[in-house]
């Protein structure tokens, strides 16, 4: 089968530290990726910018350079369009390709709000576009392993779960000036939607979409300092309108694995964890045992939690022993940078016809997250 022909939107040639270059490009350029995909076009803010990126990353001279999304949508030689722009640009960038019926991959969040996300979902349903959502935490090995353990019945019926997390940014007081938009809720990309949102999706992917939520949102530190990433100097202070503490208490849906009225509690705060505590502790309690996932290196099981080992342990009530659960990356994933490994798995699944997260999955999370904000004021 011929490789799927890919157009990348948002691969900058000026900075090789962007998400497209660090998390998507490594898989496409790997031996494994080249078997299923071929980059045939780049789209940036201008044709010249796209040409610069083609040169910067030593892509083939035949790679097409585009400066507007409609040109990508009109190109009959493009099978899959990948969008790695800022969240508030997702909708106008990808809508032409969705309407054209192309397959599309968009990083989470899908759009800046429910209205724009809904339009993308409806456009895909109308055109028949196959959609891929960047909710790659669902295929992160620790998440897959926990889901497998529950489905095998090793914990018995799930009775409750608790998630304690601190992250979303490196510092509770400071942001890189490149991420100043994280303080503006209208943009749609911030610690709440991205930092908390990814983890929120992974937990529900394992345990089911929560019911009867009671939420408490707080903006503990409205003043945010901005640091120049080059000089490391503080260059400005801005006022945020994005919650930096999120607490959700809810019920898990009853299922073969989950007892009726099983409770779940999630607490996510921006910045560093309490001194000495892990960044993420996820506990799942069942009738046969308790499971504890600990990630000291970060909350992002889809990306950067692996600077220190991510551990899973099960306390078996019957044997009164603790079992350390092993999980591994596939051999081809281990050859990629850490942030590219789960994304690479999503691409693998799509190429092989396996189930992947879709725009409809994203809309469900958008509706939850936006709903919690409806009655909240900073």
C-alpha cells in the first residue's frame, strides 16, 4: 500500500523547538514512519515561510510550499492534513480540508470553544472526512496498561479513584513569554484545557465518562510573570483569567468493571507539586486490590512524564502483597524522542485502520470543560 501523503501545517523553519518539529516530525522521518506516510506539502503563514521550513528540515525539493489553508484543501495529492498551530487558529486552518473530505489530524484542543469545535465535527460528518484528535495519552503505555488491568478484573469491581496532580507549566508564578496566551481564556489553549484537559481525558478513557460532577475552580495566582526564554529575564507581568486550581468530584458510570455510585476525585493545580511529592499520583481502589500510578517527572503521560520512572503498583488484598507492574514502549517507539512516541502510535493505529480518537471524542471533552467554566468568575 502506498504511503499516505501528508501536508503539515505549522512546521516553523525559524524555531526547531516547536511541537510540530519535536513531536510529529520525528515519526514521519523515521524508518517506521516512512513506511506509512510521506510528507508532500508544508503550509505556513506564507509560501516563503513554508519554503524556509522545507529547507531547514532537509525535506525533498518536491515538497510543495503553501501559504494558505485553502491551497492545501485543493491539493488532490494530499491525503492527510496535520494541524499543529495555536489553538485559536485550528478552526480556520483546518476547516477547508475538512469540508474537502480529507483526513485531518488536529492537536488537542480541537478549537478555542465548543461553538467552533461543533462546526468542525458537523463539517466532518457532512463531508465524510476521517478525523484524528491529538488525545494521544490514550495510547501512552501506562494508560493502556491500567485499562488492561481493570478489564482483566485484577482489581475486582472499581469502588473509587483519586487523582492528585500538579503541573501544566514549569513554575506556579512564571510562564515563558512565548506562552503568554496561556493567561487568556479566549484563546482556548492554557493550563486548564491542555494541562488538566489531557489528564482529564486519559482518566475518563480508562474509567468512563464521569457523571454528576461537582466542581471547584480557583485562580490562586492571577498575576503571572513572563520570562524571555532566551535571556531568562522577567520581561512583563500579566493578569490571568484562567483557573490554576481545578477540583472535580463525580461519579463513575456503572459497568462490568465499575460498581454503581463509585466515586472519583480529581485535583489539578498549576506549577510545581508540594515539595517532596510526585507530580502525579493516580489511585484506583477495587474490591480485590488497590492500584497506584506515580509519575514524579510530570503529569503528561502522553509526553513529558518520563524524566523519572512512571511506576504502577497493585496491592493485592488476598495475598497482602504489593506487585510492581511492568510496562514498556515498543522497540520502534524507543527510537523516537519521548514527546513523539505516543503521537507516533496514533499515526500507526490510523495507518493500520485501528480506532483512534476523533473530533467527536474531543467535542465531548470540550463540552465538559467549557461547562465547568460557565458559572465561574476569576
